[in-house]
């Protein structure tokens, strides 16, 4: 499972000119599911992300987590995170999970985030989405599990 986390001041996802999810301060998560990924990895990453301390405290140090700043998450499925670019100029997506399995695990991951007490908005799995991100920092962290 690969998750790219971006700290944002606001973000939204639009499908066919309709906003289907938006947040203010928090994280945008780009989530790639590999064929070998499991619920155990999704649970682990949800716990890690919910406790990540990358928001500034009163001293300007990254010391606060998303709960402390009352932030939200916008979770976007993104199979292209599993691209293999070692051969040639056209990426291979053979490592990406089959859509049925990946969709179920993506939903499970988002539910685990909710069980950590987080508000989670989502894009639509497999849809052609326009994601608007206003980075806060910028702070971008990659989780590979």
C-alpha cells in the first residue's frame, strides 16, 4: 500500500463538474493499493496517519496531530502510485491491485481512519477526478507499507 499524504489548507475533488468532496485544514491522501496489500497494512497506516504530528504548535514547531487542529481528510484512490517505470517510457501498472480487491481495501482503509476519530471525505474509486489541492507548507510524506 502506498499513501502520499499532503498537508493542506483546503482541497476538493470534482467529478463531471460537481464537487463530491471537500475539506479545509487537514490531509489529502492519495492511496494506491497493490495486489498483495492486506487489511493489516490498512489498519497500521490509518493508525500512523492519525497520530502524525506535522501541524505547528504555538512555537512554530511541527508538534500537533490532525485531531489537535480539528482537521479532516480527503482520500483519493490513485492506482498510478503503483507505476513501474524501470523499463521503457511507458509505465506498467501490473503491481496495482485488481479493481474489485483494491476498491474493498480502499473502503476499509477509509473506515479505519474514521475509527481513529477522523472525518474522511472521499473521491469516487475508479472515476476520472479533478483534485484541487492548496498545500499548507508544503508538507508531503510518502508511506510505503
